C-alpha cells in the first residue's frame, strides 16, 4: 500500500512543479500516466495476492482450531464417562467394605499367631498382614495354613526379585517386599524371639517339584551387641539338620565378618547369614532360574547331601506352645 502512495506522489510530481507543465506535449504526459498506471496495477495485483494468502492462512487456522475444539469436546466427554465410572466403582467398593464387618476394624497383632488368635476368620488365608514392629507397623507374610497356621515368615525366596547381597544395616532393618521376597530384619528377629519362646520351620522346594521341611523347637536371635547370635536346636523333619552347623554363630555380612573362616564367607558367597566355616544351609544365597550344583546358591546341604540350588525356601517362626 505504501508503494502505491509513492507512485501517486511520483506521478503528481511529474505532472507539475509550481503549476508548470514538465512535458512539452500531451503525448509525453500520456506515456507517463500509462507507466504509472501499469506500476499501480502490478502493485494492486501483488497486494491482492498477499491479502488472499493471509485470508487462506487464517481460514486454515480456523479449520484447525475447529478440529481442535471438536477433539477437546470429544476428550472431555470421554473424561466425564470415566469420571462417572470411577465414582460408581468407588461407591461399590465402599459399599462392599461397609458390608464386611471384618474390614471395619484393621487386622493387627504382635505376630501372625496373635492375629490368628484375635481374628479366627484369618485361618487358611495366607498373605500379607500388619504386625506391631519396633515403634512402627510392619507388613509381613503370614502362613495361616501350614500345621494349623499362625506362622510369621521371617525370610522368603521365590523368584530372585530381591537382592540379598546386602550390608549390615540392611540386614539389621530388613529389606524386600512381604508379598514377594524379603528378610524381616535382625532387630525384629530379636524382638520376636526374645518376647516368647519360638519354634522355626523351614520349607523348601527343588526345581523338579520335590519338597522338604525342617522344624526346630527352639529358635532365638540375640541383640545387635551379641552380633545377633543364633540359638537353634530340636530338629525334626525330612530335609536334614543343616542349621545345627550354624548354632551359636554370630551374624555376618559382606561389610562385617564374624565367621570362623580365614576370610569372609559373606563376601565370598555374597549374602548375610550366621556363617560358620562357611555353611551347610545358605537360604540367602544367589538365586538361580534353574537347578545348578555348586557353592554360593540357595542350598540346604543335608537334603540329599548335595549342593543343589533350590527353587524356593521360606523360614517362619511361631510361639512355642
């Protein structure tokens, strides 16, 4: 537009200066007018094209905006449907909870045997329960089925999902997940076994499906000052008495060597345990996906007098009645 104004001014200047004609004849003046008209025509054409381009871009933008609005409207409608479904599901869940009297009061006890005593309906319902720990509530796995139930699981290996090559502090406090694999913690072991006399049961399974067990009528763990010294005796079962070799031993981890070996059993076999020189039982050893014979794996040596890696092993305790 500025270009056209310049041309008009230029034309006027060509036509007159102080009212005087710059061209000698009309023919020359007409040529000037024709040139100016041609230039103006080109400018108008360019201007028109620019306007058309801008309008086209705006139309496309409006179309895209319209599509975006439609999409947003569709998504919003979907969200409304999902919201209503969530409200309905929540209502159903709340309704279910309110109709189950056993869920109105949280299931809690000092151990799994105490839970079974307080809540008889838990018999036969193995799973994760809450017990009163050391100044906190702790989730543990309870076996409510085996030999009348009431067993508090203190160690569990089933699939290798948790690393057992841990330091002193981790074994002290416990680690893992109660619904998969875990170590309950040496402080908790001391608390549980010092309050009431405890028995220990060990269940194990090979990769071929064969199972065995070992029961000890006496199981106790000292405090940290004693290095969590182990007391275990009174064996019965069909797996062999592999824990007798570990009786009266202090607990060892890769960063704290308390075993009877020159060198560290915990470092060599990458686990924590009441190592002697070094082990007949190694429930915290390396997990394997298939049966392997050799040192350092999850082993119960006196079961068939072999070092065959086990598919699963579980240690659990219960007050001795």
